[in-house]
C-alpha cells in the first residue's frame, strides 16, 4: 500500500471520528458484539492460520489466542457502559458550589501494530479495547505471520467499514509509512529495537503511545521451592509456542543445592509433556522463519546442552533444550532468547541475586518459585518488572482484572480489561461551577482584610 493510500485511509477515519459516530456507548457495544460473533464464527480458520504460521495445535491456538480474545471482547461488552461513565470526584471547599468529575473520552484515530508470535491475540485484543473506548483504528499485523494476517483482515473487513476499522498489510515500507502519519494514539507490541523507532516517530508529533516490548525475564528457583511442580510449570511456560512468548521465563536462576534435582525434574517434564521425540510431536510448533531459526541455533552451546538440542532445518524446529553451567558471558545470555532454549545459572546467596537483578534491565516478567515469605516480600518490594507470578509462570497475563505491560526497557503503559479501556482513553478533568453563588474574595481589588488573613497564615 502506498503512502498516498494510507494517507487517504487516515483522512477518511478522521472525518468519520469527527462525525461523532463512534462516541455513543450503544454503538461501541454493538460493534464489540459484531466482532465477537465473527471471531467465534471463524474459529477453524483462525486455528488453521495459526497452525500454518507457527505450527500451533488447534487446542493451543484456542487456549492462547482466540479463546482469550473472546474472553476480552465479552468482558468489554459487559463493562463498557460502566467504564465510559463520568467519575465524580471530591470538590474542595474553595470551589463551592461546584460539581467536579473526570470524563473518559477517546483519543480518536489510533494505530495498532502487532507482532508475529501471538498474531491473533495481540492484534484483536487491543482492538477490542480501542473500540470500547470509542476510537477508530488502523490495524497493522506482522508480515511474518501472513496466514493469520489474512484471516484478521477478512474478519475486520466483514465487521467494519474501512473508515472505522481497517487492516493494512505489508512489511517495513508500510510500517514506515504508517509511522510517518499523525495519529492520536499508537499501540505497539514487538521488539525493543522496533519499539525505539516507534517512539522516535511518535515523539515527532507528541503522540501518546503504549509500547509492549520484552526482555530477558528471569525465573528464580530457591531451595525452598516445590521442585517437581516448579519444573512442570516452568517447562509449560518456557516451551509454549516454542518459547516465542514475550513473558516466557527467559533464563533460570536456580539455587545450587537443588540445581541437579531441578535439571532432572525438567528433563522428566519435557519427556512427559512432549514425548521421547518432541520434533515428531504434532502438537509441538515451529520457529517462525529461517532467520530466527538460524539465530537461535547460534545461541546453543552444544557442550552445555544437558537436555534436547535436536534441530530440524527443514521444518524450522528446535527441540526443547536445556543448557547447564551457563554464565552471563555466554551468547545465550546476551539477548532475549525468544525460543525453546532454557539456560540455567546457579546461585548460593539469594540476596546477592536480588542485588544483581537491580542492576540489570527491567524485565517484562519475573517469576519466583519459593515457599520463603521473606524472599517473596523482597522480590515484590525491591525489584522493578512489568508483572509476574509466585510459584507459576505466564498466567498473570490471562486475566482481564489486571493490567498487563512493561516498565523501563520492557515497555510503557498497560492494557487488558479496564486498563485497556483506560489506555485508549483520555480522562478530562472538568469542574461544573454553579451560577447561583459567586464568592467575591478571589477578585481584585483585594481588601486589607485578606491581606491581614494572609499575613496570619504566613506567620
């Protein structure tokens, strides 16, 4: 799509938004219901697309993508009317007699840019938030997941007129053309490198943005943890979608006294969950493309592999892999892994681990497996990270009652449920001053009485 075509789309959306068509709450709810019904009707096609792009089984596709989308849309249908109401706040006595309130209003014309790793979920879920808040949207899915982008385009095309919501497909040229436009709000999910480019462009127009990025999310396992259960949950979260999950535990920090037990438990769980030969498991996915497959293969140190390590270049698959005796100097610790490789580092002093993590980039997620309440309190109060779990992984992003987002290097802003509505809204602060009373004390000329009063207060 050319720059002129993109400009034309945005101009039409500006005119549509200015008409006021998206503002009535009843209209927003009707559009959400339409989107829900269409997504539900396309379940098989969505699952087939996810299988084509990422090798996801139909169950995983529903559990981790379309099912979560339906839950989010349903939540917004139920709560949008309440979220859109003005919120009365206390008025100070000096403003007597007035009514003060905060009024949520849409930003207006928004841009949603989504990634390839959860290409349906991370496209349609923020769109549901944008619609609930009363915005228009141009949606730009990733070029790396073409089958899912195609079904997203079909669903949105059936649901909405292009002057309201429209999909723009393509690659870097289209991304650049979109970012050159002046939107009222930009929502981006992807890598830190691209996130920096998005922020540079939005800064040119002082456009507010939410950035959902990533980073190296640590998973701490101390000696008090339930090792078998920790291994089971970590294996699930680490190798889900072949590790291509922004909140997957990136690396393990395991207390030395239980490290060998943990490695054995992880090896057992990989076999139990994925079979003797995971590459033959029809429910085990693949790496998105050859470029990322080659990058991941370059992070594997065969001398440190204790579980897995098998690869299939023809299918872009890497078996669930565990590397032991890893240090921060290893290549696998130099970047976000985003693949099915689990490096294990050991520690002897929990306090030293916490102090070290304070010096590193703020991760999108942090996980702690422990039964030590002091350890839980210290991690919760002293470390900065987007969100996380105690004695589990990943599941914190699957609730509409909590916002999901990063901090520092892992992003800014959050969404899901009420936080998603708020992300796509501006809250105007309004004082409605009554006219039947007008106290004269604020007007000049100021009398000596007030000068004496001021003198008393400042004494």
